[in-house]
C-alpha cells in the first residue's frame, strides 16, 4: 500500500532535539518523546535528567509487567500527574494496597456484571444515532459524539440516572484536568512533590475538588438509601469486600476509584471509537464489510451484549484500532532494583517505559505495521500477548477492559448498521496524546442513512 494511503501517524523523531525542545514537545504531544528507533529496536536508552529506557521486546515487557511486577511500580511522574486528581485508587496504588483493592473490585467487573450493564450502552448507541440523524447532511464531529455517548454510559452505570451529580459539571472538571495534567511540567520531570503548584492547573484542580465533594455526598446518600433494584457500579463497589480480610472501601477510596472509572470508562473508549470511525472513513471497503456484518446480525435493531460473538469482524476492527491508536500510548515505571533488560543494565531509580504506540507499529513484530488490517486478529493466538498492550498486561491489566470492548462493539456496530460514513476532505485528525491519544481537530464525517 502506498505511504499516502496509510492511516495518519505521528512523525517520530530520528534525532535528539535536546532537553528543552524535548520538554516542549512532550507538553504538546507526549508521543513526540518516543524516538523513531523505537519502531525497530528492542530497547532504546537515554537520559533526560534521569536515566530512561524504552522497551519494545515482548520478553522484556513480560519481565516488567509480570515476572518482576513489584520491582517496577508506576513511575513517579505518572503518580505526580494523577494523584492530585484521583488520590490512590486501583490505577496507581501499589503493593498490598493495590492487591486488596483489586480483589475487592474484581466482582464488579466480572463477565456477568458487565453484561448486565449492556442495556445502558445500547441506549447510548440509540441516542447517538438519533443525534447524528438529526444533523442531516451536515458534517458531524464524531469525536465529540463519541465522548458524549461514552460519558452518558459511564454516568448511567455509575449513578444509574440518579440526580445526585451535575453531569455537565463532572465532565467539565474531568476534561479540564486531563487537558492540563497531560501537559507535562518541568516540575513533574524534576520530581517535585504534587503539592507544589503547577502553572495552569489551579482552576482545573479547584473544579475537580468541588466534584470530589459532590461525589462524597452522593456516595453517602446512596449508602444510606441502600442499593437499587438493578445494582449499578456504585452499588457493586459499596458492596465490595476483600475476600481475604472482609475489608470494605471508605468513602474516599470509593470516590477515588469512581472518579478513575469515570475518566477511564469514557475517555479511553471515546477515543477508540473516534479513531475506529476515522479508519472506517479511510478504508471504505472495510466499512462496507463491517456494515454488512452488523446489518445481517442486527436487522435494524440496536446491538446488545448477546450480539458480541456474532460480530467478529467489528471486534477485529476495534482490536486493530487499538493497535494503531491505543488510548494509553505510553506506560511508565520506575525501577526499584537492579535488573537487565535486552542486555541493558537497569539501575534503581531508572525510568522504564513501554511505548505502546511504537510497540503496535514495530517493524519486527507486525507485518506492514502502519497499515489498517483488521484480519491480522483472526488468529489471536499467533500474536504475542506482550506485543499488543492496549490495556496493559500481567496482574495489572486494565480491570475495565471487558467493559470497554463490549461498549465499543455495541456502539460501533449500531452506528455502522444505520449510516454510511464519509470523511470530510481537509479535516484529517492529528494523533495527539496528553493523557489519552486524542484525534486532534476532530473526526469530521458526513453520515448517510442506509
């Protein structure tokens, strides 16, 4: 396939821009911190204040994410960026504190629990179709539409439609913090503690603090009222207990995890769907094939949990989208002990990064890596599980992965069954990562009912 026909990608640098330019690049787009060599080599090392290593070798990645998990906790920069907003929930907790939270929350994300939440996802898909249809022949920014759809889902599965929280205010606070926190500050790289004010984050932090106060009150009210007839995520977490210790979460722990799930549960899936729709506009043959599958299965109705197994090609579209545009494009860890990765000595205090964006496009791991080819996922067993990391891997694999995949397939299948999407010329999105990999400029398409 000619280069011009390949989906849009980030122009990774094949030279060292120097310290200050590197920091400037990272503030604009974290993916610009990934050197072009990461597309070909098993490991790339350097120094930016501290020693760092990027690993693209599946065996080395397994060593970090599984074999020596406790020696590679979340990096200090990651915690400095996120802890002011979300405290110490499952996502960034370590050791025993992480283990008990994982055990306690696991039942809430079991297959049966996730399948029970599918009607909310189906309703959001139906409402999104209605909004797109109402726009008529006008171009629609599908990135915005996907953000609205997935935020409605996470708000409903978290608080079940209770008038406990102002959704618009919560969305504004979370989006504001993601935008500001994603701009890495020199103070973050220098390792200054989170309580040292970062320029530009003050207003976002104040909004987020107000949201935390409202969330605490909502949790206390639900605790007093008791669970709903059909439990939502908040009910499941209120009932969660560590099977080893019978410990339950405090209001603060519940709130921190809920806010994390709200952020991760809509932001990442929204970006995945936006990129998937961009790819459907880029490859109209793949779109036609996906539409035929969806129409054969759905016959005009909205998709649901029972349809997932009958939509294998649409699932492969989502898988391939995640390979090319994983929402979490970079995983970062801080080494606590001496180690060796790909023949390179790792010292305590070194930063070890897994550039998921580069891993998914690595020349030695994927055939024609920059091309959009969903059928490469027909035989998933042929793909090294540590070469494909849209949700991480090992014991700390994203607990909401099944939730995200179910939601993405339900919404994408429903949309494709009802509309033919065409890209608007001159509006190609730019992959830009702050905390998640967003299609900068939006995904502008026209939608023709079919």
